[in-house]
C-alpha cells in the first residue's frame, strides 16, 4: 500500500488544471495551493477538495491510499505520466520556494469570476493570477 504525499496530491491538481502549459504556470498553480493551505491553516488535501476551488477536482472523492502508483494514476484519471512528473517537480519546488503573492488563478479564456474583481498580478500566456 502507498499513501500519496501532499506534493503528489498537489501534482494531481496541477496536472489537471495546467497540463501542457509553461512550467512557470504549473509552479504558479502549485503556489496557489500551498498559499491557500498556509493562509487558512489547512492541509493541501483540505484545500484541494474544498468545494468550488478547483474545477478539475469536482466530483472526485478524496483518496490518498492506494495499492500501487498505477492505481493512483488510474483513480485520478492521469494517463500521461511524463506530464504528471513535470507537475510533481513544480509542486515540490513550490512546496519549498513559492510565490507567496499568489492565491487564486483562472484560465485566461474565462472572462471573470466574482472573486476576480481585483487586478491580476501576473498575466501569463494561459492564466491570470491574483493575490
């Protein structure tokens, strides 16, 4: 049996939210997860599975114990292990050295959310990031 770490769980979200984007954006998405956990005195798992936080996790029940790594990838519907590995690196880096300004983000193709009334502090090719 394996128990996945907060870094591995963070990588699930980064994979689902930012797969195929620049590494910097994956790092920034990871930073938002760790910053929210720190700000609310919550665990990474609590932040990730809090309702209405990450669209990609909607309908997925929290699970951290698996019989194998392959079972974990299947449960979270991760079919590209190379991209997941990149997300793991981004989360590991953000866990140690994160951009503490970043709390929220959304895809640039989406106009606005109620919470995004403030001006984004970073606009990348794919995302807008807020504090």
